[in-house]
C-alpha cells in the first residue's frame, strides 16, 4: 500500500476511534454506567493517533506536501473527527490534480 492509502486508512480509523472514545466518555461521565468504553477506546485511539501522525509525515514526504499542508494535517489529529474532514479535503484536491487519461 502506498503512503497516501495508508494515510487515508489511518485518518478514517482515527476518526472512528475518536467517536468510540467520545461515546465511552459519555457512558463514563454522564450516565455513570461503565468505564469499559474509555478503557478500550482510549488505548485504540492512542495507537491510531500515533499511526496517523506517522502516516501524515510519511505521505507529506512522499507526496511533497507543503509545510503548511503538513502542519494542518498534523493539527487535524487534535479536534475530534477533524482527520476525516482533512482526509476528504486532501483526497478531493489530489484527484483534481491528477491528469485525465
């Protein structure tokens, strides 16, 4: 799998894990029913967060992203679900710039 493919998969997976973590935090802190969601998704999200950062650096070097695009991609890992928005944006821009056969 090429760098951009790995980036896309990790961006989507990181967003999904954020959702799981948010649900887990709701169950723990609002309904006071279980801590299992935070326990599980905290670990999963942590691993996917690191994987997203590594994939971002990889694709930024491989596809020669600008400094600012790379900074925005890395910053997108912080707010919930923003990696998904960034991935959609950069995917549209990449397909627009590819030559039509």
